[in-house]
C-alpha cells in the first residue's frame, strides 16, 4: 500500500505573557506572531494599562504575517 508523506507547517502557538514587577511596571511579551499582528494583539491591553514607555520588536515583527502576504498578493494581481 503506497504511503504519502505530507509536510505540515508547524504553527507556533500565539501567546501573550504579562509580567508585573514588584514596583508596578508591566511588561507584555507576544510570542508566535509575525509582522504587526503582535501589536494588534496587545493594543487593547496597552490602552487599558496606560502609557507605553518602551517597545522592543523581535525579529518576527519584520516577517510578513499571513494576512499581510494575502493583501500583498491581491494588490499585485489587481494591477
């Protein structure tokens, strides 16, 4: 019986880790997101917590998210 091998892309689980320091400083770390999806995922939390004093972008931020790639393809196909 023939067997077929399928390659499955393993999607990284998307998580938000919130850390509250003893002094009250709050850090939100987004994992598993690409492109600006991480900022969209943390936007409501950031607005509820107040002023963002520092933002550090991981290398994944500079990768295209799935929806950004789809939008890019639509724009090039429409021209």
